[in-house]
C-alpha cells in the first residue's frame, strides 16, 4: 500500500480555507496519497501543535496562514532568503528531520500575473494596504523592476515602513502621485471585505490598467466590483491562492502540480 502523507494548513479562523480542496486535487492529479486537513489552532498552542503534528513520521509539511505566518518564521530551521527578508512563512517542509521554512505567496502572485499576461516591468504600480499580504508580494514585485510603486495605507506609518525597507534604485513612495498614470492597482487591504470598496483618493488610470485583489471569495469581491466599472482587466486572489499552493506542493513533492484544472474547478463553483 502506498504511503499517505500527512499535510495541513494551520490558522485561525480557518473554516473557509480552500487549501484542503486545492491540495487534495493536486495530489489526486499527481497520483500522490495525502491527508490534508485544516487545523484551527489557538495562538498559545502554536508550538505544541507543531511538535504534535510532526511527531508522526508521515507528516510531510504544513501551510501556515493568519495569524501564524510570523510565528512560523521563528521555528528553528532553515529559512529561505525570501522568508527571512519578509519575516513570514507560509510553508513548512520537513526535510531529513529538520524544517525548511519558506514563503510561496510572492511567487504564487507573480505566477498568476504571468498566466494572465500581466507584465509589471517598467509599469507604475499602486498598492492599497501595507500589512502582511502586501509585504509578502512586494519582495517579488521589486525583482521584476517596475517603474514606480506607491503604497497607500490607513496607517501611514506602516506604508512608510515598507517604503523604507524596500527603497532601492527606483521610485517607491507612500502617497498618491497625481502626475502618475497607474498601470496596475493592487488591493491588499482587508477594508471593506463586505459592502462597497471606496478608494481612498482619486487616482489616474488608463484603459489598460489591471486591477488585482489579493482577497478572494466565491462571490465577486467589493474591490473587483468597483474595478469592473473602470476596467475589463480585473482579477481576484483565487489565482494567487492556487499558485502559492502549487509552489508549496512542489516544495513537498518536487513536482509542480497542474493548476489549470483546479482553477477551473473553483471557478465553476463561483457565483
Ligand atoms: P494581512 O496579513 O492580510 O495583510 P494585516 O496585516 O492585518 O493582514 O493587514 C490588513 C491591511 O488592511 C492593513 O493595511 C490595514 O490597514 P492598517 O495598517 O491601517 O491597519 C488594512 N485595513 C484593515 N481594515 C481597514 C479599514 N477598515 N480601513 C482601511 N484599511 C484597513
């Protein structure tokens, strides 16, 4: 009988996670047997849970979501450069009795941009929000050399911190530049996950501007509803979710799973 590898995602809340669905499909398509479960864990029990979970020799790895991504970066083990820089981990891999710790969010985001033919090199990017979700994609965005990045956030201090941390040899700022025509507008704020999305300020865009919501839901997100009035290039975070999962799966099993079929499966249950 083939081995059944134990995998899972830990977070709180976790009830609505699509990760068990996504990883079970990846495993089925790749002919690998897995038991992937969503675990709701209290903050104080994080370390105990990790110890218990990996006590089983068939436990291969875990995904980590809110509020544990920072905690996971403190687990003794080998942190990837990216995870070290953003101080966040979404994938734990057990490798020869030690832990490898990585973040696949940025790569998943970039992969989804690529599959939607969105090229950010030389483009002006506007980002709403300055929390963990934004920091996890900024690292990869910058590697693709956009022309400029503007980060807008309710708490200005947090946007300024990111600007300072990522300041490099191109323009990155934390207030809207009215001279700039934004090519890509990304929503990484959790504001208005219900109700209407109200942009903080008037922005200049063009008829090719892409709007990308890092949030997702099986309904259209408020940001996507708002963006659809301005553009036909509107995307939510489902593609990023599936692709970050695919990169985690690859870290565990050395194979990049077929993402198109899983995306179709999810899109077919979207309203
Ligand atoms: P995540 O890891 O998902 O990014 P987070 O770190 O809590 O979660 O960040 C949430 C983001 O949404 C932050 O940019 C937050 O703004 P603050 O830094 O000012 O907290 C933003 N956000 C959440 N609720 C908001 C609201 N009601 N209005 C404006 N911004 C909000």
